[in-house]
């Protein structure tokens, strides 16, 4: 069985770790695939400007990380690393990362950075 956890940007947040922990223990998940895509709204987002706009619209400072990034492959690498290093995820070592390329429709595997 496959289980999907989706969030804005495919960023590995504390809530994603929480959801994966639950998925592994309650649903028996043994493999994790992290997929982000190019042309994502968080790619090249000016995070401080975004925070300022939210603050201006709501009067409240966002207390959550937005997760803006410039390179989807690097963002995937960081997310895979966070999953694999989490002591809460016994199956975390069985994680692969991919970037979906809109132009080609290709799903490109992202390999870990050297020395990772």
C-alpha cells in the first residue's frame, strides 16, 4: 500500500517527520520517496518579503518556517538527509529523492551530496 503525505514545497518540516513516524508505526510504511518539482511557488520566493506581506495582511508574524529555496535538487537532498538522520524514523534510511521536471515530464532521481 502507498500512503501520500503532501505539503507546500515538499519541504521536510517537523510535521512531515511526525506524519512519517505515524505512517511507519500505524500503517507499516517501510519506504519513503520525497518528490519536489521545478517551477515550485517556493522556488526563488523572497521569504522575508513574503513574511512582511503576511504580517501586513494579518497583523501577525508567521512563527513557522516558509521553506523558500533556489535549487529543487538541493532542497530534496536536504529533505532526504533530514529524514534519514531522524531517530524517530526507523525506515528513514530507505529514502529516495526526486525532482519532477515539468518541461520533460521526467522524474529525475537526486543522489545524495558527496560525503553525505
